[in-house]
C-alpha cells in the first residue's frame, strides 16, 4: 500500500464523478466533452480521459451513446450497483471502523484462463478490506457482507469457486502476527497522513479553477484512502492513529466545495450540445466552432 499519489488515476476520478453526481439523481447521459473538461481541471489530458472512458465501456460500467454531434456516457445497471455499494462506505459515518467482531476468511480457486475474473474478484476483496494471508486464503476484519459486496460478480464465478467463513482467533493461537504480515500498518498510516496533508489546508479548495474538478479530486483521493485502510481493530492501532482526523478533514472540505460544485454540475448537465454548423459558415462562426 502506498500514499495517495499526486497524479490521480483517470478511472478513479471518473468513478468519483459518477458516484458523487450521477448514481443517486440520474441526470441522464453526460457529454464526453464535459467529462474531459472536469478531468482536465484535475490534471488529466483529454486522450487519457477518452481511453479510460473506452475501458469503462468495455468493462460494462458505462454505456456510450450519441446525441447530435455529442458522444455521451451513462452508468449501466452494473455500474450503478457498483457505485451504490461503494457509497455506503464513502458516505458512512464510521468508514474506518471494523464491520463487527471477529474476522472473515475467503478461499477461492479460479482457473488460469479466467484471469480477468480473478482480477475483478481480488479488486473487490481489496476494497472490502481483505488481504492475502497465503495462496488462495484472504482475511478481512469484521463480518464482511460478501453477498452484497460481490454483487453481480457472483453470477460469473464458477460453482463452488469461493468459500467464506466468519471466525474468531483463539487465545492459544493469536492472530496478531498474521495481521501484521498481511497489512503494512505503517503504510496505512502514511496514506492517512498524505490525505490530511493534501486536504487539511482550506487553500486546497482553490487548487483548480473549477470547484467540480476539485471535488472530484477530493473524492478520488478519499476512495484511494478507503481502499488503503482495511478497518483494522483498534487493538492493532496506537492512540495517535490518524483515521478520525482524515474523516474530519474529508467532511470539512466536502462541505466547503459542495455548493459551488453542485451549481457547476447543474449548469453542466443542462447545457445543450452545440448545433450542427450551417452549410456555408461565416469565417467568424468557423473560428468559434474550432474553439469549441
């Protein structure tokens, strides 16, 4: 696990954008040019955004359509379910608390030729706080709702490919050494401190001219932090563990950005696509069209 990167992955930025503004209210398909503009404000070049949009279509998270001359993107049913599952923790009051007592263990076997499915499963397990203990055996704190978190992925798994258990550790066989082998606790601390360093200063709200871009960056960094922190029990953390401070910093900055970013988003989705140019455009209109 590593600290939050200065350069944010386009995929995480797009998921942050759709999770914040689209999954609940469904404003309809979003113009590609609008998505490119938001990510340009976050430091991502247009070709990288287009390539990422293509990948999200191929993986079934987004659907592509056309309205006039504009390409537009909308969440699929799979993409909506995926983001709704994530928002439970993104917006939850205690995002770094274990989900109940004990531990959840998962063991799985997926054929080598189904590497993409294996990658999807591992990615889902990582988001839910799992880490590999040894080959094919993964551990997570608390009682993880696997049925909910795996969602549509369960239909793609071969029969009996995955087995899950809820367990507690025995006093004679303490789990502490396994926990410290599975998770780099100091790396998790550094991820929290990097998030706090990036967003605690109110000036961070002005790092881009668009509040919508800054809010997208904030949520993308929050997603990265949630993925890095598996919600370990307090007995493995010291008294100065920074998770509660991270949560306060996130909520304070989110509230600061919300009014302006919501207004920008409302203007973005109500803006109509440019009309087709007339058959004999004037020079002035041609220049304006190229500028768009």
